[in-house]
C-alpha cells in the first residue's frame, strides 16, 4: 500500500503530543500469546519497543513463554498438565520452566532488541531479589512449584532503565528453602512490577481485541472501562472465563497507582504504537 509523504507527516504530527506525554515515563508491556510465536508479529513488537525508547519513553518488557515450555517438555518426555487453568509444575517441570523462560526465551528477546539497534538486559525474578513469592496454596488443589507474589523489589529494574537499557523480565520467582524457584503468572507479575515502578501505563498483549459486550462480535468492543464498573460487567457475564484474572490484574494495577492499563490485540502488527501514539488507541483501557 502506497503511503504519501504527507500521510507520513500527519501520522508523525499526531504522535507528537503523546511522545511529549510519555517522555521520561515508564510503560510496562506484558508480552505473550500469538504475538510471541509469530515471527512477523514478534518483529513488530520488538521494533515498537525500540522506537518508544528512542523517543525517551522507558519500556519494561515482561514475558511468559507457555508454548515454548510445552514444546520443551514434550522433547524431554514430560507431559504438560494443567490444574484449574494453571500449569502443574513439579520438580522436573520447574527446571524446564526456568531453563526456557530465564534462558532461551529471554535471551532470544534480548538478542532481537539488540539486533535492531536497541539495548536490552535480560532479568528474571531471581535477580537481585526482584520477585519473591510463596507456594500457591488455595486449600483445594496442588499446583506444585507455582507461586503467588509476596514482594517486588524494583531497584534492579530502575538501575537498568537508568543505564538506558530495556529490562526484559521472565516470570520465575524466588521462593524459600523448600521451593527455591517458583513459576508465576506473567499477567500478575507485570501488574505487580508496574505498580512497584509507578508506571504510567501497563499494556497486556492478548489474542483478542479487548473487552467486548458480545464476544462473538468484535464491533462491540468497549474502548474504555472505569474500574468501578468491572464488578457489574463480571456479574452480567460481559467479562467472564479467562478474561476475569487478566482484568483483575488491570484493576489491581490501577488501584496500586498505575496511570491506566490496557488490554490490546497482539495479533495486530504495531498495536503497541497504535495504543501509545495515536488518537484512536486500540483495545480496552481501564482507568479510575
């Protein structure tokens, strides 16, 4: 598709107030879903993040890696099991989780950022006591080495940002003597990190457009939701199933002081730039 120089100028002009608004501020992006396994979308996400840093925005990337973990478990002959929607993580599985998330997946993302001129440092929850957790115990199920976050020490992230690097954070956490490494939910980790940093924005990349009044009709997208309206939307069934924990993360982040949070469609190339630097935005935004 041909884009004239005038059209390009209009796009850049529209982005200016948003660049000014976010300059020097921190945004946290939770990266997962289809955008993480499709090479074209992966390149778009990485280029978006590098561009934002070039205009003075501090970017923190928090990632999961479920498909990669499942693939590696299959290679070594370990069956993937899920309990109440969470990956059952026995001792053998936590070794694979740590190897994949803090190793291959994390360093692949760092490498991609560096290859297009960005600067990145890979971190995980174990580094500098960044994320501390305790074993998840809901009194109903045994999840193995799955944790719930107790605390986030964001000092190592701030140090990385101050040195003009993009922190790329994998979501394994420091446990205790009995469970030294714990697998944690990436959405929850991103929300807790955004809160600890006092981020301006938390963006969750997903495989849907956002919150829709009718999940079968993308034209019913709700562009903005006040967090006080979330309980009613859950009660009415507009928000249901796997969206509930994601949206609870958004609500918790806003309640914790994050400026606003967004659920956006990671299947759309450059969706991060559309959300941050355009009048229209994309997906669903949660505010006070």
